[in-house]
C-alpha cells in the first residue's frame, strides 16, 4: 500500500503527467483538493472512494489514509500544481512517517510554469535574469527571517508571488525601490482554467489594471525584466561556433 501525492497541474486536465493520470485511474481511494483541482482530472477513475479534502481537516484526512492502509488500498492524494510547492503535503508526510505508511510524490506542472507559458515568456534570459524566486506574501503565516518580500526583491531577479493579489498595493510598494516603476509585472488569474484571464503592466500602473479586472483570489503575480524583453544575448547552447558534446 502506498499514498501517492499527485500534482494535478494548474487546472487544465491535460496538464497532468501520464504517471499521475495512471495512478488516479488505478487507485481504489482518491482524496483530492476539490477547491483547486477540477473534477475533470479524475475522469476515468475506478475508485471505490472519492473524497474532497476541502471539506476535511488534517486529522480526518489521515484517518481516511489509515483506513486505506489497513485495507491494503493505494491512495491517490491529488493536489493542485506541483505538490512540493505550497501543497501542504509536509504535515501529511510527517504523519505518514510516524505511522510508517509508505508514500511517493508525483511532480506536477506549477502555476508559475503555466503562467509563463500563457504569457509567452521565458523566465530566465541571458543578461536579464538567470534566477527565479518563488515566494508568497506574508499574511496569516509569517515569513521566516530574511525571506520578507523586500529582502528578496533586492536581488532584482524574476519573481513569482503566490497568494498576494489582495495585497497588491503593499507588494508594489515593497518592490518599487528595487525594480523601478517601469518594471514589467503580470497578474494571471486561474491560469489554464476555462475562465483564465490576465493583465500585464508596470509597477506604476498594475494596481489600477488589476482593480479594473476585479481579480480577488487564485491569481499569481510575476514580476521582472524578462517580461516583454527582447534585448538579451543568445544562449551559448545554440550559438553558431559554440562546440559541445553533440555539436563538435
């Protein structure tokens, strides 16, 4: 018996991995994050139990897993995006280790990747940004020392900010001294879902544009000079005259 933490991707049912889909189709017990995972991801399953974890607290989820373990039934624990990023799987894994219940993590497409694809951009461009910071806005859960948004912004690199659209004005205020008012920024609402929408602007005007759209939740903020930037060097990999193992 194994608990499979499966990344369902950002929303589009076709953006789940082949392995993740296979496990959903074969596991007799499915626990899925119904507030963020569309039911279309579960199509084709033959599970005896399908449970929406949005209605449960941690202890109830673990009780379901314990019962499956006693029955020798594999569990598909389906999370949105990639379960290793803001998936709240750490606390579940801690419980499973205490109970000596085997588990495996199946990666998924992240919201950041989906937003970059939607915007038609590469998040790492030579001479512009070679790093991506994935972070969140400190609201109910405080950030560890040194991970405050203003501290991270000092790097000036591409940044993806989760759970922050309702605090956009404060976020812009912390980013401005490090990125500049003309720095491109995008806010993407429900990337890859049927009702996906987005807006692109600068730190100077993005708050007004987002207010006009009415985005309130389930939105990702991307900021950095890679957005809409066509002035950068070509990579060495495909540069004529650059030799490597496959192109002497």
